[in-house]
């Protein structure tokens, strides 16, 4: 199939305006005749549910958490970007667009990114109107801070809890619509499959996580806002329940999966400390505004950090990248930390850590100023490690954080299945091969508040629908397949726990498909994943019953999907014989160890379609055409 | 320093909302003091699974103290003994070898037990649905800097908005009151100029809903403030009372 991104014609700056005019509208009185399913209630799902209900559509919204307010967007710390230029530094929509395309190592669509930059300003307005208590200056105007990959301060923030506050804004708008009867809310439901009838996405199969009952729900369109797949690595900064299952089921039903190998390893996380560890904790990138990253110059230096004199410290980011310093993009910062540790200069018990030091900032601005900016982050660090970052430098190491890959969508955010829209981290669209800090919140809210309300109308108004209810064969068959799989999982009755399998899968992915990759390792990983997956279905043990609150069963289903999905990631990584952004193939690097792209052969989106069980997925290419920016070697020096 | 400790756990087991529950005893051996409390429970659950027994059900998600999903009463204290800490951020270095820990779910009339340590907190969402928002449809917002808000006001609103809705305040209160949660939400919105037009209606509707959902009244025990993992101040309850009085006496809202 030829992938058509449906990018509108005309000059870049006018595409979105023109497209909104060209999209067909659903008459206000007719909107109530359409049912829309939204899966997931993070920034994208919460914002989409509320906005679509405000327009008059009947919305059914589902989440796996006990409350829609707990989706993992809540954990985002540092901030949200917008091109407001309130700081008078020369920011503009064009600059935010350019920084994002460059930060993504030129593997994102120009038109999508430009639209994102345009919408960014509306998002801040909308959030303030909802009562999001952004940080302000003494005069009462909004404050900004800087983030990696940009030389202007364009990040709006709520202390270290920006994601929480933005999500509460979207959640409150959603709750208002629930109160008004326009949204029916289904918490503690997990999507098990997508129902496709006559080539259109018409509903979903879910498991009620309290009773274990399988339920089916029909609609005219389905909007997936189910987040990223970072937990394929077992250890990541994602929440424990974050998973790939909804996206992967959609892939198996015909949606293409784009760039699955593009994963983001965040440079500032608390290092791993033991095999029992269940997750990793991020320390916001905003800390790099004031913290200085360093390692001892001498490998194997075991002295306490305070005892290492200034001239025996290597502030490697500042010396290597004088113009961006500690604020280089995430992929660059992560790879450099790995490089230092590989040279034996790592610190701490495991030697897999570097220092993030605030001593200079505290001396310069005073402890109070630092506490005001980062108090809750310092407190979080202290709780986890038992060390006080006001006194001793933080120890940090990169960890899996975000996934740029996701279901392929066109300019309307529709997947290759008609009527299946994908928003937020779950789609692949805007961040290319590396996402800049404070851009995930921007994208989730842009998709939910300001893109889907228009594009879904265009689809509904131009599509004819036959009557499809949960009694039809498509629903019954899909529901039966879902319960058969549950029974199969409960019957394995083996000797290893699901978590044990998940941990091993994660280790394979981290070792061979993590920060640095090579062809030999990827080939090896592919075999290892296949073996592990076979063993899983022979030797996993899933206690408890089907028709009950059963967290072991929930996890088993998710890990089973990760086992299949991991192979797709490896296949994609092998197919992309270049380095770009978060995908670093050791064979392709510059003399200074930076990622070396191959624009001649790989300036495209790699989209994969499912070909059936145990068959290799089929490759499809969407060429990326750059008419407005010049492709260059990224330089942050 | 990392070391390993042994603990005796007495954990509430309950099959479902209607079933009777009981405290069951487990030995948690070789627990690293670097583990979080929930990682300790993971270890116990892995062992139960391998013994063919059903693991202990407990709610959790982000494991970094922000989503508000986790929580249990440990030796009588919601989220355990550390101040300003969620259960997922409580680390085992705060316990001693040989300790016995009694672990129970939140107990309140408005929070039914679903299974073991998992409770139904949907009542808190219901309170938000009747007024815990500012009615601002997508699309019509003025420029974000159109209304300057004094930094102090924004900070106070943020202090209140930091509530993670874990429900510990309800579990800590002898009356199972949700006044700290409600006070925080009403304060956050009433402090800001954007929230003022609906302030009276919001306070009246949310208090009415709270009463109907079976939460108790505030009798100034201050247990909620002491146990809140985000250290939300009871000043917010005072502010709620003022907003409620203003609504009932000075406004036309009923």
C-alpha cells in the first residue's frame, strides 16, 4: 500500500488553516448522532474526550487506572514548550518548528511539526483558562525556563509537577463533561482488542479489571491515546501499567507501526541499584539548567565527590559542546554519559553513574532559590537514594523514558485503518528520531484539544456507516478471541513468574537495542526474543482466576504482547542502516562519535504491517520531504 | 549502607467487597533496605506466585509519588511512618530487622474494599464532576498573559493543586471526612481569578455531594494534614469553609 500522509498543499505556514477550511464539518445538531470511543486519559485522551464532548459528540472514555486523573502524563515534571516569545529572546513559531525538526534529527514530517508549533500558543492560553497554576514572575506574568536543544527560554512550568497540573486541567474538563452526561467514563477497563467491521474501526473489546468480565463497545470512530511502549525494557521511567497492548492489537488488526526502534533514553535518571528494582525514576531535564554534569578525570577515582578538586573534574558536556553545554538534547547527553562510563570514569557503587552537581548554583543563587525551582525533585531524590542533593552531588544515569515510534498516522492523525485515530505518544508523528524536552506535553495536548476535534469531523462527515452493534459477528468473534487468549494464559501453569520473563526481555532489549546498537547484537537479540517468547508460552505461571480482580493476569497479557512487539523493534532497528537521534548504530558515527545519518537512503518513515503469526512484517516507506529546512549534521557545539 | 532485613507482615486479605476479610501473616525474609515498600511487596508476591498461592492485590502505578494510586495503612498510619511520603516512596531503610508490620487498606464508608488492599475511590471523582473545574470550553481562551496573577496567589493555588487524591486524608480522619481533598480543590480554583465566577456554585455543590457520598464531617483532628504525603495544609479547609459560607449567605446559590 502506498502511504499517503494527506499533507495539505500550499506554503508551510498556511497548510493547517487551509486544511481546516477544506475539512468537511458535522452540523452541530448532527454531532449527537455520532458515538466516539476514546481509550486512555492522559493529556491526549483527556483533552480529546473533553473537547469532543464539548462539541456535542457522544463520547465513551476508557482507562486502566481507577481514575482518569492517574494516567502517566501526570508524572511529567519539567514543563511544556510554546512559542509565545514572552521572554523577548527572538522565539517564534518558526524557531520552535525548526528546533523540533532538528532535535528530531530530521526524521519528522515538516507539516505536522509546524502545526504543533502553531498550536503550542493556544495550549498555554487554554490551560491558564482552566486554572493551571503555572509559575509566575513577581509582576504576575508567566515565567519561563530553558530546556535541552533550544537556546531560548520557552518552557512553561508548574514547579516540578507540570504534567500533573496539565493533566488535572484536562481531567477537570473531562469530569465536567461526565457531569453533564456527554462523556460516559469507564475506569479500570483494559482494551484487549480493536473491532474492525467493513474495513472501519467500529469498537473495542475491554476487560473489566474488577470483575474480569469481557465487555464490547461500539462507536463510529475509535481514538487511541494509550501512550508509549517504554516498558518493553522492563526498567523504564514509565508507570508500571504502561504498555503496548492497545497499539499492538491495532497493529495486528491492520494499523501500520512506524519507527518502533526510535526510543528515547533520558539522560538524568536515578541509577539502577538492585535486581528487585521495579522501575526507574526520572530527574527532570530542567535540572540541567543549574546542575553541572561531571565525572572524575581519572578512571577508577574512588574519592568522595567533594574531595575531588576542581581541576581533576571533567565537565565533559561543557567542554565538548560550549554553546549548548549541559543543555544538549537528550540523546546526545545520554550517549556521552554512557561513553564516560565505558571509559571507566563512572561513579558510585555500580560505576554506572555520573554526577549532576548543584554546588555552584547554590553558591550563586542561594539554597532558597534552588529549593524554589526544584524542591520537590530534590526531595524525591533524597527519598529514593537516602542522600541529600543540597550537600552531595546527585548521581544520574540514562534510562528509557519515551518512545518516538508509534502507530503510523496521516496529517489527520488517522491510522491505516479507517476511523482509527491515534494521539499523543501512541502515534509516531512529531518528534522524529528524538524528542526535545517539554515537547511531549505539548504534543499530547495539541492532538487532543486542537487537532482531533477538526479532523474527526472531516472523517465522520465524509464517511457512510452501516449499522454495527455489539451483537454483530465482528464483535462476537473479537471478544471470543480475547477470552480464548486469557484462558490460554491461565492454563500455561509453568514455573516462572511473568515478571521474571519481563525482566529478562528487558535486559535483552537494553543490552542490544538500547543506547547503542550494532547489527550483530540485533541479530542475536532477535533469536533470544524468539526463544524467550516460546518459553513464556510453555513455562509462565499466572495465578488467580479469570473472572476476578487479577493483577497477575493483567501483567501476563501485557508481557505476552511485549514479547512479540520487541521483535518488531529489533527488525526496525536492523532495517535502518544509519544512526539518527535515539537510534545509534555503532557502524554509523562521525569522527566525534555523533550519530551519522544517511539522508540518501533513510530519509523516510519506516512503517510495518502485520503479515500473520510467525511471519516477518512487511515494510512500507513514507518518504520525508523537506522543503523548508536544510538537512544538516546536527551540531550543538 | 545497604543491608538485608527480615520482617513479619500481617496483611489484610479480602476476596471481594462482600466477603469477610482477615489479617494473614507472611514472613518477608532477605529484604534489601534499598527497596521501596512496594518493591518489598513485589518480592513477597513473587514468592507467593512460585508457591502457587495468590499474590496480595495492591494498587500502584507511577511509583514516584505523583499518580496517587498506591496507599495502605502501615501500623496504623496511612502511607507508613515517614512524613510527606507516599507508600511507593517509602524505603525499607526506615524499618529495622525483626519489625512486625500490619498492612491494611484505607478504611472509610465511602471507600469499599475491592480486594485485599485495593479500594474503590470513585467517590472522589464524583465530587469533581459536580463542580471541581472551571467551565472553559476548548478554543475560547484569551491570551495567557491577559490576566496577571500575583506570584503569591499562584503559589498558594499551586500548593493546593499539588494534592494527588490518594485518599490518605480520608483514611487518617476518625470521621472519614474528605475535607482536606475538597478544601484543596476548592482553594486551588477559588484563589485564581479564572475560578471566581463559579466559586459559590462550586463550593455549595461539592460540599453537598461529599455529604451524600457518605464522607464524615471535619472536627479539626488535623490527622489529615499530618498524614498527607504532599503535606497539604488544613488552611485549605478553612478556605473551603469561608467559600461555603460565602456561597450560602452572600450568594444566590442554594
